[in-house]
C-alpha cells in the first residue's frame, strides 16, 4: 500500500509551509515553530507544496485535489465539489 505523501517546503526567509489532511495550509517560523499564517483549502492536500517565481513575484502552489473526509476516491464524492491546485502570492 502507498501511504499519503505530504511534506514541507522551506524558504530562504525562514518560513516552512505545510499542508495536510485537515484542508488547511500553514506557514511556520523555522526558528520557533510558531504558526504565522493559516489558509483553508478546498480539499485535502496530498503532496508537497511548491514555490515558484513569475514576473518578479513568488507564489506558493498547493495540491488540494483529494476529497475531504479521507474517502478512497474522488468518484465517491460530489463531483461539483471544488478541488484543485491553489496558488498564493507571497509578500
């Protein structure tokens, strides 16, 4: 069996981003572990957040494609439920 793949993304500014099965993404202070920011996601995240730069701005992209509630497949949930990849512009 393959387990859930989750991970953290760290930045040179000392932020650690982690998304998980609670449909939220959080930014932590690398030094203290304190939660600095939280945002709700439209689905569970199974994957590692990514950071990229475009047009001089940085973006955090998070997979939020898994259905809420830990169900085995997307087909078991309402097909119109919003899920997808979510991008956040970083300051």
